[in-house]
C-alpha cells in the first residue's frame, strides 16, 4: 500500500473564542459537527453562490484546522480576514505540518479505523482521518512533518508520486478543488458536493446559501460532472468535449492518463453517449456514484 505526500495541500489553523460561530456563518458545512473524533468536507462560496474554495475541516489541539489546496492558502486566508472584523479569531498557516494520503480500504484496516466518512483519531500526535467524501479514497494523515515521516518510516510504507492519489480519486469519481471546479462559476451541486458531505441544508445561513438551496430544491441542473475513460491520454482541462455531430457539449476537467472528469451539458447529451470526443480522443462517459445517489 503506497503513502503519498500531498505536496499540493496546506494547513491553516483557526483559533479564538469566536472561531466556531465565525466559521459557521461562512462555510457550507456544519462546523458544530466537527470534533476531535469527526472531520468534515466543506466549501466557501462567493456571494453569488459559486465555488471559491473547498477543504477538509478537523479539530486538533483546541483549534479548527483546514486542509486545503496550497495554491489557495493565501487567498483563502485573506477572505477569512476580510470577514473577521472584530470577532475573537486567530489565523495561522502551518507550514511545519504535512498531509499524506494512504489510498483504499486497506488503509482503514491498517489503522483500525471504522468505515465511516470523516472518522478521526489521534496516533502519535498525528491526525488519522477517513476521507469525509468516500471511505474508498482511504485515510489521510495530518500532523507535524517529523511525526508523520517518523510514522511512515516505522511502517515501512512504499512511497508513490502525487499523481497516484489523483488517479485513485478520479477512479472513484471524486472531484477536488480547482482541479475539477472553476472559481466563480461552478455551482456546488454540479460537482456533487452535497452528496460528498460538503453541504448542510439544515444549519442556517452561510455565504451563497440561497443559490445552493435553490439548486437543491429545484432539482435538475443543466450541467454535471461525469467520469471519463479513454484508450489514450486525455487532453488538458478546459478542452471542449464534442458530440458525434460536432456540437460542444462540455469541457474536460482534471485527468491522469486515461481517466478523468468532464463537465457535460445534460440537456445536450440526451442520453446519447456514442461518438463523444475531446481533443481528438474518443471517450466513454460514466455517471458518478454520487449522481445516482442523489
């Protein structure tokens, strides 16, 4: 079983007396459900209800900790600071901490973790977290670099490149951050964020709530993410997806080799998946599990 250092992730700590109430009013997830035994997946939206950032949220040493894309850390921190005003909240980036993925159900057994999305326990000062989106993604280890590396060394785990993690999540139809969402354009339900546990429809107000709730209650959206498979390497994100008659019906999102995801116009697909191509590559579409579960 490989261990993958998630070098594209960063950790941000939020503390202070008002930390929970402050975040609860901003984020799509229910912050009150985050404990030292349970983590969640969530997002921060624009005022127009469009995707800005996604993250894992867990509690450690009395603080709420974000595991998010490293490229988003600075901008995300600035947005939180803008909303903070006089709230008793502290924010601190944690460059000394790292995040490591151990893909697959075998990882849950290795750490004796329950098959429960978001389950957390501490081992040797390292947070062991079952991925809150899908247990099949596996376990994530988060902690100070020395502790995490020491744990991996003692366990003599094989080290794999970052693309191994992204290939695994794509094989399960799991989108992630700006790899598969477009900042300022993506509606969360297009990417299945509700079924992945990132949206709480009962918690009360948060930024962008109205658009998200309306998307849920109206039901059908025009566009959704689909899993993509091909017999040759897929093109880069943003490449048009074409129907057999040449109509543009969507665009590619992230991919690794011959598997990936694409955002497709359902009203233009009309259940006809024959002859679809992207960048000259013939592709096969598959509805992700979270769409079928909705």
